[in-house]
């Protein structure tokens, strides 16, 4: 028979939502572009992504692809999400076992083209 501790641990492992960190990167990006064309729509779509990610239970890259079929899964747990169609890109490092999604970059498609998604 399993101990109460084991049962609780299994419950938490199976029900724990992702912790999203690094949101300040995106907040600073939007704050610097208030009033820019399309920025409100981008913010709304980012907020929707954050709500989904914050309740997700991504255990594998396939879980991410199931939730976001157009996401690009890269090496080292990195995932690139398209925001507002393909106008903006969000690069996240997902630590599946820890249940953490760490935002590393947010920017326009043009700005994204200037960074290395695997090292940013």
C-alpha cells in the first residue's frame, strides 16, 4: 500500500501547472511600444498564451506541440511560439521535469531574425 506522502507526491506531479517566469521581458517590450500599430492585439494574444501556459501540464515537447501545433521545438528545451499570427515571436526554455517555462525573448519577427533562438 502506498504511503500518504507517495500519493500526495504523485498527485502534485500529475496536476502541477507550469510556472511561467521571465514575464518582465515581455512586459518591458510592450511598455516601450505603447501606441504602436498592432501592439494591443499582440498583447492580447500573449496574454492568452500566458493563460494557457500557466495552466498547462507540459511533460514533453509533444505536449507543447499538441497545445500549440505551430510552435517550433528546438534543442535544449527551447520552444518558439508565434504570437499574433507570425508577427511576433516568443522564445521559451521549458524545463519539463520542473514544470517551468522561462521566457528568454519576445520581439517582432524582424527582431527575432537577429537573435540566435538556441542561445538567447
